């Protein structure tokens, strides 16, 4: 693409992608919409651009600039390069008060010769009239405007044969200066036109003119560097070529020499001209027009306020008024020559031919190049268009014919074709963007409704959660009460267990004491048994003694009667003692049996006490564990209750 080579017209960083440049551009694909660093931007494809300048006129953001040779021209002057000037007729009309001082300043800066291109325009007029006569070339298209030539070469190749093959005034002046005046210097053209750079670089014109020094850039440089000098003017006289810059300037020259019986179709104005050529392409190409030729200029004000003039110059008629003054001067200078007012058109033509009789028309002719291949674009099929329209959400015939032109193109079909060729993107279609916004709005509405429903559900969930939390709170209160009761009972149990353990300890001590007492009783009873045995033994001995005493008393007779009574008493006592001892032994046996039973029961009681004591100790330990677990339950319950409280609060805040 031309955007990758040295650009003639280019976009700067002021571009906001507003599409105005697209809307006025007559060259499909010359303005390419794309995204740079997230910003929509319209760049220029210089292979397709004809330098018509329409984008400069409409851009309110000063986002378009162009390259010329002003800087290089002054740098070469400083280096001593030999340079002569070709000055466009419009320069004097635009800067009547500065014209001669600027030329004087350039002369002092190193410029050699100064030639007004009005003289070259006179040669162009001569060339047109002679070419028409020699080749019966009717219905052609004038070519002084390089933008017009560029458009036809790129976008209307059918009209290339209808372009006049006569060089422009600038080139005629350069050719004349080199061939007839012998000037070998480099030429700098003081130019009102951006597109003149394209004409200078055409292969067949290469080397004739080296610098396109535009009015705008030149005067900016002159003011910045204060370039001014003694009054100087151009060196070659000229005729009505001076009016070429005005709309219909060529036509007026032709009328001057052929009269007004001929008809020249005048057409100018950026897009208007190119629409005219497209609409009448076939008719013009087939030679079916009634015109002598078409005087076509790109700019609506002609070259007088061309694409490279300062914008404020086109806001008034000052330049046109000055040009009319120059025209009158040219006619007055004509005397009795080709420009004499008093002569007839036929006489003027004869004198014009005499003036340039030494020139060869072939030296001032040119050819044209078909550049349409580099500027062609694909025409989408109906199916391809349908696919693009669907991608743009244009699904009905009405939607495909909105033709609002906000994208920069005249119709939705043109926009679709641009998208198909990669010159634009669907995001530049206001309908598509609007539809996307509507879809997004619908989506947002659905989301809002979804959020609303979720909020309602959330509120319901919140109510359920709060209700559940409240229920849990209530249950926790019951739990607290139960745990507190359990802790209380557990604490009471612990106390009772401690008391029981203490009492059991006392029982155990009592049992120990009882066992010891029973042992001592058993010992005493044993000793009593031994004593009873001794009593029985003594009773037996006593009884035996009483028996012996009775025998002896019997032997003694009456004398022993008293002794016999004593013996009987002793015997009775012995018998009573033996009986008592016997009874005591029987009681002792029963006591011992009872003591043994008591000792057995005491032993069993001791074992039971030990067992109960162990269980009580286990119960005490369990009670302590229950107490610890109860504390843990309360702590956990508090934590859960706190978390539930936070959850309920978070639900409310949400």
C-alpha cells in the first residue's frame, strides 16, 4: 500500500476517525479506516490517493498533512545548487502585495531565473487548438489538473484516450525553458497544488521539474525566516494564460481564439467533477457529447485557490478580483498581437500560431498510464454482500438501504463493499453500533431483571437464614440451659461423689476398725475358752475332791456330817462351774460363729467399698471430663452463634 512508501498526503495524530474525509473522497480505498492503539483512525493509501485535497477542506481537526519540496528547495539553495523558478499565475493573484518582494528575496537567496507559468499556459492553449484541428479531437477532457489526470488513470481508464495529450502549463513552461531558452538549472515550481508532485514524478516528466514548492509551505517559510528582497518580477511576457487559474480559464482562452460559437463544458469541484465523470463515462468515452471538450478542474475555485494555498485565501474573492485585474493587463499588453481586444478570434488565432510557429507540437505532447490495476478493488457478489450485511445485523431490505452516510459512504452497499475490501470495518456503521448498543441494553435489562430476581431470592434466603438463625439462637439458648443444668447436676454429682467417697472411706475405716475389734474379741474369746477349760478342769478336780470329801465324811460318820455338807456344796459348785463353763463355751462357739460371719461380711463389705470407691473415683474423673466437655460445648456454641450473627448481619447489609 502507498501508506508504506513516502506519503504525499498523510494523517497525523489529530485524527479522531470521524469519517468526514471518507465522505468527500472520490477514490474508493484511498481513505482506510482502521484502529491504532485503540483509537479509530483514517489513513491514506497513497497508491490510490490523487491529491484532490477534499479531505483537507472538511477536516476540522487539522488531521491531514501533505509533503512538498519546500524544505529541500531551501536546503539546496543554501548548498549552491543552481535553481530557477517557475511561478504559477495564481501566486501573483493571491499575494499581490508580497509577490515582487518574495521573488526578490528568493533571488537574493540564490534563485537564477524566474519564469511565469502563464507563458506556459499560452503554449498549452496553442497546443490544444492545434491538436483539435490536426486530429479532429472532439469531446476530450482537459488535463492541466494533475488530480483529474490521476483520477482517470486510476479509476476511469476508459477515459484515458479522451485526455488531451498536451502537457500542462507548468510542463510546457519547463519544456520551453529547456529547449528554447537553454536553461539547465533545476526547476522549482511555486505551486498552488499538492498533486503537482505526482505530475513531476511521472516517468515521462522525470527531470523536467524537481521541486513542488507550495504557496502554503513557501509563505510559512518566508515569514518564519523573513525572506524578502528588492522588487523582482518574472522575465517572460505572457498573454491570457494568466487566467488559467480561475474556473473556466482554459475555456475563456479557447473562446478568445475560436469565438463563442463553440461550446466548452466547464466542470470543477472535487467530488462533483468525479461524480460527473462516472455518470457520463460511457458517453464521453464513445465520443457522444456535443462539446468541443470538457474543461475539468479538481478545485471548485480552480487553481486560484488550489489544494496547497492558504485556507484563508479561499474565504474571500480577493484573489479572483486580482486575477481579473491581471487579465485586463494581459489584454492591454496584447496590442495588435494574439491578445488584442480589437482583433477577431480568427485574427488572434492566426497571430497565436505565428507566435509559436517555431515550436514543434510533438515536443509538448504526452501520454498517460493505466494505473487502474493498483487501484482496483473487488466487487462483492450478492451472496458476499448478504454475508456482510448479516454480520452488521442488517437483515431486512430496509436495513440495507438506510444510506445515512455516517460511515462516509453514500450507501450501505458502498460501505459493505468497503468492508469486503478491507477499507473499512463494520464498527464504523452507526446502525451497527446502535444495534449493538440496543442489544447491550437488552442484555443489561435482562441482567438487571436477573439481578432483581436474585435480590428477591437473596432477600427470601436472607429471611430464611435470619429465621433459621433465630431458631438456632433459640435452640442455643435451650442448649445453654441444658448444658448449664448438666453442668449444675454434674457439679452436684461431683460434690455428692466426693461426699460418698469420703463416707465410703469412713465405712472402709470403720470396717478396718471392726475387723480389728472382731479379731481382738476372737482373741479374748479364745482366751475365755482356755479359761473355761481351766474352770472345767478345776471343777472336775473340785468335784473329785468333793467326792473324796464325801467318802471321808461318810467314813467319819456323824462327825463328818458337816464336812459332808461342805463337800456337797463344793461338788455343786464344781458342777455349776462346769455347767457354766460348758455354757460359756457354747456361747463362745456361737459368738465365734457370729464373729466369723461378721468378719466374712466385713471382708465382703470391704471389697464392695473398694469397688464402689473405685467407681466413685472413675465417676469423679468422668464428671471432670463432662465438665471440660461442657465448657468446650459452650465455647463452640458461642463461636457458632457469633458466626451465625455475622452471617445474618452480612445478609442484611447485602
